[in-house]
């Protein structure tokens, strides 16, 4: 009979032994264990303890810390202990980042060093405590709460964890880990402050609200009559009952007569008291009820962003609602190019149609920089925007079921700097095109919460701005538009060259360029288009055209080809004290054809070295071309061409294309050299071996005077076809040369000599004579002999492959280059056939004259 009591006693003892462990593993309620103190910004001194978090068990039962984890706002939970570690009621547990550093600073304090540590950001973060994945407590601290170089302490362990007024700087040198906080009980002062209505939460069924206060309320003071709702627009449901939430003395649950609809509301509270008897005369909290609308892509857009401020804390992203529906920003996430997303708001925030919302990295820094700004939303953790290029991405929905709403993949070339934001021109325009963005022109450098300073509604249809034949693609053309196109609107039937339609229309990656292959080369010099639309829907309804720039053809047997080196300034004036503008080196190119010629990718070379290598100078710009009969001037951009040669009127001229080269010199030597013009594929178009001896005698070397070609299609390397520029400024870049031949008026089968008299004195006026001929039939050779008044031959010149028409230039010098006397000279012209026989002969007189001294 004694055995039974002894067995019962043994079982009882075993059961009692296991009671603490069973109790310790029970599910704790939120607030049972709280983050009571944290050092997130340790002092920068030797012997500092490193980061730590102190926990306090507020409940009446022991908890097992091995089932808890600590985390920051980036959802990286770190288990607190790997084996059973009990925390009794009212006891503290100190979790540390660096056990060795902490032990050196607080030798008498026991601590736990987790296997990994969630780095706590100095600029703001959330210290979260989880029990098997369920949040038990969370402190979303900001630097404004305190905690710089010392611990951030909780004032009232039973008070709210998300209220800055319940936290402050420890008055200890660093902190009080493992002991009561220095601020506990508000420093020992009597509580004379009434409770504050902090926030309002909406239940999923929208028939219940939860009001959250700054401190526990006296249950007897909570009644439905003390709560009322006001709607920003329309009617608001009435509160039918109010009751404190069990285990959460700072929360009150409110039942509504009707389901609350989307919109903005204000909860008004009167008469509730805290446990010390302090009554709240009136408290108001505004909150939003989220709509159920789901945005389509680009309903909400990234409208402005400051990605490179001098102070990184000033980074912000402004979003704009382009739609007709309100949206809840708490359902949106912000990310950078790495797709590291952050929820924009932790509670519903309505963004109405046509409204802006400003998302900021640091609200305090932002308010100091933009004191007149709108309300902002501080996003934490902030997806840092890289100065060298990144993306601001807007998602809607949960992490698992999200949709991209907008993305701006900006580059520094788009705009924005350390003093200005990057602003969108047209909210309806493309998000991925630099053309729709620019640096803000606002005096403050940005316009957060307001219409952008660079706002410009895009109402213009896309226009063709440049068309050219594609090199090495016999029957393919390409056209560039003023802005990116909507690919769906591009139809080959809407394009034509010379009335011919391409077989296809291929939009290139940038959206602005379209390749148009034809089944054969069309005859025509204008490309026409209609029907295409830009990314905002503006359609080119009326036909528009643009001249086609063709590829210049190289010469068949001798230079030049279809582009001509027409003028060279190799020895410019560059004296800063001669009261004249400094001249740049330049090479003028002439298009003597009847069609526009492209220049993209064209380049110049000089004389090759002994290994056959030549210096290359790129002069052709994208979309550069020369109109028929027009000019292009490649020049060293160190000296202003427009100031040195104002007679051309570059700003008003449509016949000249400027090709500035970003260097101080084109490499043209004063002693003479080669200027060779090439297509992008290397084909040679023209080459000139210029020499200073080609200058007039009145000019020393080059001395600020250009060499001008006399006959554009005449020989490129014959001294007789080059002359010193006579213009007062020293050259005629972008306009007709001073020694250009007279207008063609030669009758058939005749010889015309002009001017006569002529005066080869180097003054730029009538320095050469043109011997122009027209024959009955084409010939193989034209020969000119010139005799003085005594019948002596002084000059002979033969022109090969003369054809039916042509001209020969005489500079008034003998065959050996000597100056001739003034007087009358006889020109004998002979046209010879392939066998050297004379076909036609002409004889005319010409007068050589000089001014009297």
C-alpha cells in the first residue's frame, strides 16, 4: 500500500521538473518580450562595445530564447541561441555583435553572441524580435529618436514600440545593458501627460478599426461615444462599439455600423484617460482606406529623382499618378536596378489622380533642404541610387506576386547633378528615353511634390530628320526620327523613296532609326513618310519628307571623286596680340554633285610613314551631310571659325556643314603635306599633296592665307589649279572660292579666254586666266601653247582625257615658273585625237597686265 503513494510522488516530481521547459516553449504574445535598449551607432572611440540589443521579458512566464530570432528591416533573421537559453520574467538578455569588444566594455554583464548579426543602420532601421517567424516586437527607430554615440533607451517597457516619444538617449556614458534603463518611468517624474492618438489601422473586412495610443488606457474610459469618424468627402460610418484589445492596453478595437469605403478619414477621440487619470480632451488621426484598383503599367510613373546630391541623405524619388483612379502606396515597392525592393509605406497612403508623392531617404535632411515642400514618405531601407547610372523601379503587389509599373534606367548623360534633380518632361512620355528627361531648371534645383520645371507636354508628331543610303548595302536606306517611335505604328507601306515602297521597315533598338531595304535602288532624292506615331500617341498624319544623303563615290582613274578637297588653311594666324581673331586650321570639302552626300564616319589621313601607316582624323559626324553644291568645313575647334571668318555667315547659311574637331590642330604642316579624304570603308575620294610653293609670291609661306582650288573637278595635285585666297580674312570657308572660274557660257565649238586682261600679282583679283573650250566631239588630248608678242613659246600644257568640254588655267608664268612681262600673248589651242592628229584648232589673244607702282 505504500508503493502507490511513492510512485505518485515520483511522477509528480518528474512532471514538476518539466514544467518550466514546457512553459518556456509556449507561444509568447506580442509585447511579452520587448526590445528595451539598443546601441545601433556605437561611439567612435577605442574600447566601444559594438552594437547590442537588450531584450526585456515583460511577461509572467519564462521564455526560451533559442526559439527567438533578431532581425533588421531587410528580413534577415538571425537565431539568438543554438541551444536552450531561458529568460525569466523581468529579466534582461543582451545580444551583442562583438562579444570580445562588449566584454571589454561591460565586464560584469552577461551576454549572448548570435551566430550572425543583422547590421543596424545608423540612418534608420527596424530592430525586430521574432518567435518562430512571428514578430513579437519591432522598434522602427530613426536618428531623430536618439542613439547617436550612445544607447537608445525605451522609457516605458509597456509603451508603444513605434513611437519616438517612448525612446530617448541613455544618460549613462554609453548605455545600461542588462540593467534598468536610465529613462525608465520617464526619469521618475509623475505622469501628467494625457494619452495621444497615434495611428489607425483598418481591418481586412473593413468593418473594424484599431486605434493605437501612445500609452495604455484606463478601460473604464473607453466607450463608443468617445469615437467618431470624419470623411474627407462623402459620409463616414458611425462607431457602434469600442473595447480595449486584450493584452494590448494601448489599442482599442472599434466596430463600425457599415463597411468603410476607400478614401481619407479622420478619427476623432474625446475623453479617454490613461492609467494615471490624464484625460485626452481631443485627439485626431488621419488615415486612408486603400482602394481596390490595380494600376496598369505607367499609371503611376517616376516623375523626378535626385540621384546625385552632394549630401546623399537628400536623395528622393517623386512619383506621379497619371490615371483617373486613386491608388494605395502601401501596395507599391521601390527598387533600384538590383531589384532590392522596399515597401513604400507601412500603412495605407492614398495617391489620388493627378497627385504627386515624394519618397525620401531622410525626412529630416529633406525638410531642412526643402522647408516649403509637401509631406513626404521616408522609405527604409532606401534603395541607394548610383551616381554613375542606375534605375528607379516601381512595383505593385507583394514580393511574390508583383508587377512592374514603371522604371527609369537613367544615365548621367540624361541630366541631374549634385545641384539639380533629373526631371521628366512629359509624364505621358517614355520612361526609358533620355529625350524625355532633363536637369531641373528650378531655382531650388528640384521641384518635389510640384509640377516639374522642365514640364513640357509632348503634342508634336515624330518627324524624319535625316535619311541616308546605307554604306555597303546596295539598296538599303535608313531614316532617323526626332523621337522614338511606337513600333506598332511602323508600316513599310508608309515609307517611299522616288515613289518606291521598301520591302520592310525595321525599327532599330533606340526606337528612332528605321532601316528600309528595297528590292532595288530607287530613283529619287527624297524619302517620304506618314502614319508613324511616337510613344505618347502623337501621329504623323500628313506626309513629311527629308532629303536622302547618298554615299559619295570615289574617283574612277584619278582624284577627285564625288567629294572634293576644295580649300586648305595649313598656317593659320595665332598671334594673341595682333588685334585679329586667331584662325583655326581647316580643310573645306565641296560637294560638286546634284545630290546630297553623307559625311558620317568620313575621315582624313596625312602622308603615310615608311611602314605605310598614316595618322587618321575623324571628321564626319552622325547625321552630317553636304547639300548639292554645298560645303563642309573640318576645323580645329580651339579657335572660333565664326569669328575668324565672319563673311561666311555660318549661323544663317544652309549650304555649309561645320565639322569641329576637338583638338588644337589638324596636323597640317607648314612645309607641305597630304590631305586625303576617305569614306568610312576607307575608299579614297580625294587627295591633295599641297605645297607652300603653290602660294602667290606676295605671301610668305602660308601666313594666314588659305590655298583655294580654282577648278573643283580639275586636277587635285597640279599647282596651276591652286591659288592663294584673296579674301581679307585669309580664306573663304563655307563659300565660293575667290578664284572660282566664271559662269559657264561657252558656245559650242569655241574657245573663250577670261578674264582679259588679267593681273597675276597675288592680290586675289584676276590672278589667273581660264582657257575654256567646247568641241564638236570628244577628244583624247587638249594642248595649249602660249606665245609672246615676238612669237616665242613661253608656256605649254596638255590636258589628258579632255572630253568635249573643259578648261585650263594659266597663272601668267613661263613653263619654268618665272614671272612674265606685261603685254599681249597668243593662246593656241589644239584638240588631238588618239593618234596625236589635230582635230580642231583655235587661236585667241590675252592681255597680261599689272598695276603701275
